[in-house]
């Protein structure tokens, strides 16, 4: 690739296809909730401009002629990417976030908006990006670079797992090197086939979608937020020798069970619910936080069982380090598949007859601040696909754990038996039940 350019990943290409052929917005983002008076817009623009050396990814845009990510020239100006929205007292800032205009494809696919006026002494900074430009892990890495101590490297062509890339214009491997490459490739293929046979990950046959996924698709979404009790999460994690992420997923299991009680009874009698959890496929430096580079970890939640302990046991079994590593390796091996194959695979994981929802868990570095104002809470705004009805993102930041629910608007109708507000309330109840089971 020419200097300053990075090829699109397989996921990037599929999301580009979705963007061009589906009536949906693939904007995703992170929100910093801050106490204090909103910053001066000019000062914020200067701050973001001064951080470009810490977050060079912000200067990369989609070059449609070469279909790759390309670094902008020295005249790149961040001011057109940083703006504000003044709300009326009492306005819903979350609704305002969802109402922000579409990202412009004529420049790098991100923007930063300050929302203020909705409540005294509080404001929000919303960073949005197109989902093919960044995934959840990389967009929060960018926020850590803009408002924390993180420094991201210049995005570059990723190094293949197991060896260095062949220099541009260099000779292909020969002799012993070629035989070694062939053996390593055969071993990777063998491991991939074996892992798929022993752990296919998702149901192989479609079934009637989960009740929330039977609601109509309007194209509009609602956003709800609920805080979990960090003390209860940590106490359960210690008692069960689990991670906080695992306790969060067990909490979601219990909440989903209470949210749709008839699903676990006759005549429906579901026994479980398959969700997918994104896993980061990037190297340790996150490759400069450019592109969507996530794999899929399918997790079957034991919603058909009443025991909170069983909810956590099944989550722990399916989110072991070994299983995550296996699916991460599988994702990296599949990342080089041709576009038609990648599109088919990704659409399969979005099929509500196979996978019911996406639940992501994200950890954000502490001590973020906006021009001196400490960040109080961090929220995630997932991207909704045209065939999903529910996406949940759980964000850990300092002493807060926040469940962010993006739901199809039809779920809020009076006739809907499953409303996102009710789900948010049930998350707290499910955690309390889990806590009682372990203390």
C-alpha cells in the first residue's frame, strides 16, 4: 500500500455495503458526562487540534477511488468536526444525540459535539464515528487520547499473526521459508476446522425469533441508561471468582428472563438465548484505532433457568480465557475471507432467528477530563443494524458501571410487552438477585 494508506478490513467492507444499500445510520459513539459549565467551543476546537499527534487516526478518511483509508494532507482542519448543540432546560440529551445529523462522507468519518443547556451544571461531549471507521474499542481509545493520557500510534497496515509482512516490492518466500509458511497455514486451518466442529458458536437452524425481535422495524431508535451497583458487582465477582464483565453478562441473563417471562414457559419453552459479544482482534497497540476490527464470541445465556448461580456459571464457562482466545484466533483467520463470504457470515450473526441480541462490555481508562473538568460518567451509543431490535453496551469507568440500551422504537409502544425502560429496571433487580445468591 502507498504510504499513508491502510486497506479496509473485511468488516469495514461489509459495513460499507450496508451503508450503501440499507436505510440505516451506522453511527456509533461514546459520551462523556461532565459536571460544570460547557467549555468554550473555540477552546475545545483548539484542544482537539492540539491532540492530533496523540490521535492521528482522526486525520484518516475514506478514499473512494482506491477504497482504502488515506491520511489527509497537512491542511486538515478539525474545526469542521467539532460543534455544539444548545438544548432547552429539561430536554432529553439522549434523544438529541440520536437526532444529530448524519456524518459527512466528504471528510473523515467522525465528529465531536458538546450538548448543554438541558440541565444546570452538567454537559455532555459526544464523539461519533461511522462504524466502519472505528469499532467500540477503538473509538474509546480515541477518547482516551483526546481527553486522557493515551497516545495512539499512526495507523498502518497490520502485521499478520505469526510473522512480519513481506516488504512492498520484496520477493516472495522461497525454499525453507515457503515450506514453513505452508506448514503454519495448514496448522491454522486445522485448528480453525477443529474449533468450528467442536464449538460452532451459533445455532445451526433458525427458530422463531425472541419476542422483542418480533416487533416491527420502524428505523427509529430510543436510548436508555441505567447504572449498576458497583459494590454488588465486585462482591459477586469475588465470591464467584469471576470477572466483573462476567457478572454483568449474568445480570443481563436474569434481566432478559424477567423481561420476557412467557418465553420460558409452555408453549414457547425456550431454554436459552444466544447473544454475541464483540471481541477485539487488534494487536496490543490497537493498530492506531482505525477500522472496525472485531470478532464474534457467541454466548448462550441460561435464561430458561431460574437460578442466578446457574446464569453466572454458564456465562463463566463460555467466556473463559481459552474460549475467547479460540474465537479471537478464528476471527483473525476469517478476516481475510473474500467479501461475499464475509458478508454472508456477518449477516448470519445479525439474523434474529439465530442470534437474539448483541451485548458488549467496555472498560474505559480512568481520570478523563474535558479542559480541566473531570469526566463523571461514560456512556456508549451502539450502532443499530437494519434487522436488529436491541443492542446493549455495558461501560466500566472508574467507580461506575452503566448499562446503555439502544432499542427499536416499536419496543416503546403501549402495545409492546417489552419496553426498554422495563428492561433497564430489571437489570438492577437481576443484579440484586445475583448478589443475594452469593452473599
